[in-house]
């Protein structure tokens, strides 16, 4: 199993299968009984265990903060162990707290008991990253918080990863979390046997066996919608007109059952208008009904599905960075994407590991 540098790889499997054991062998909290684990080509068993662990960030469930230390001292733990001076440590503490969304001036001198569960997890991540390790191990770090906070922490991790590009090994029993976070997922069976190691899209589209299919769930096809951004698919179109344009032009572009969009001067969608509404209209300024919710290009196809199911036209209007009209998403858009994804997963030559990637672990 190769974990490419800069990727998030998620270990998922049934309780007791060995997910955490496998991860802890990377930093030798559990010594491997056989086989070889290398980091950047170096065998971890040939390295000094203390130096090895100081070069690997480690974040666990319920944060694992030292209760008698302030937030600042918790974050400063590893930089202090590796010999950083006080001024550098203080600057790094503030930098890390700001990075995980905690105001240093507010949280630096608090104790863990004064923090919410989500705030404690953020401090735990800040501590794990404080000495700038190239690898971060995360053992079900968000498992003890409520679903809303969990989603926010997952989004925060993805933001941090996009900025820092650390190699992350993440353990979870939640397959939805694995799909959301992982560049690759390793589905583990008994005694950590690898049942499938692949991208989330390929695992969802073509599970290797019945056990992997059970993890993916009966809604595996719908889960694929969370993996694709609206900007990545071919958008549909609908007739449009500016609010100062004559109604006749838009009326001529519509059939009886069709609808179009009225745009403002900056091409932002204002109102939907149907052919019957245009029959006696003299102006587009007050014709039609407000568009309501629009979809940014960065939305997922799951967001698009939610939006179009709530719309009476079963269509979601997509906008660009400045709110300008970019196209529409329909049910046909989503069905076509899922069909293409399944065809790609079934195509010959598919591999479960990239021989071209330079492995970190």
C-alpha cells in the first residue's frame, strides 16, 4: 500500500479490524511484528522513535489535550520538545490558532475545560501541526462531536489541507466521512487485509466485493454526487433576456411549457418567467417570479440535487463568482454524470494504486 505525498488517505472498516493499529505502526506507537513501513524511502524501524514521532503530527478523538495546560502550552508541546526558542514558539502558537479558526487573543490562555468539543478538536489539530510535520495521523478525530460540528470540522480539515498539502492518514468507521475527505480510501477487512484501495469515485462505482459494497451502502450512486463540483459538468442552458429587453424576444424563444430567466444589467438572475406569463406582458421588469436559491459553481452535485428537488421546475440555476448566470442543472445532468462515472469505473486498465505517484508512506 502506497500513500502518495500530499494526499488524504482514509482507513475505513468494521470495528476491531485493525484500522488504528495499522495507523499507529506508522509512528511506532505499535511496533510492527513483520513487514516494512517506509516514510520517504526510510524504514521507520531504523529511525529513533522519539525523532520519528516528533516529525509526525498526531490527532485523536476528544483531542487528548493536557487538562492542566493552557491552549497555548498544549499547542507549543512539540515545538518545545524539538528545541524551538520561546519567541518562535509564541509566534507559531498564534499562527496555528488563527489557522484553525480560533482567535489567539481569546483562546491562548484558556484551559481545555473552558472549550467546547469542537474547539478542543481544533486545538488538537493545531497542536498536531505546530512543528510543521510532513505527515499527519488522525484517529477518528471528529467522532465525539455532534453532526453539525463534525461537518464544520471536516470542512476545516479540507481547507487546511488545500492550504498546507500535508500527507494525512485518517481513520474512521464512517464511510460518508471517508468519501467526503479522502483522495483515496482503503477499505480494510479482518486483520487489516486491504479489500480495496482506490479513489472514492471508483469504490462507489465498482466495489471490489460484497463487504465493500455493504460499506458503500445502497445509496452508493447518490454518494458519488458529493464527489463532483457543478463546475466540472456540462451545464444546460435556458433562454434569457435583460430586464430592459422587449418581452417579444423572450416570448419568441419559449415554447408553451418552457420558461426563461430575466437578468439584471450584470447578468445576475432575477426572475423566472414562463410563456403564459409573457402572453400579455409589456415589460420584463415585473414579470415572473423571483429565482430564489441559486447554485455557485463550487457547489457539489449533491447540493444541486437538493436544490432542484425543491424547485417546481426541477431545475437549479447556476451562477459564477460574481453571481452572474452560468447555466442550469437538471435531473438529466445528474443521471448522465452517474452513467459516465460508472462507465469510467468499468473501463479496462483501471488500477488501484498509481505507480507514478511518489509515495510518502
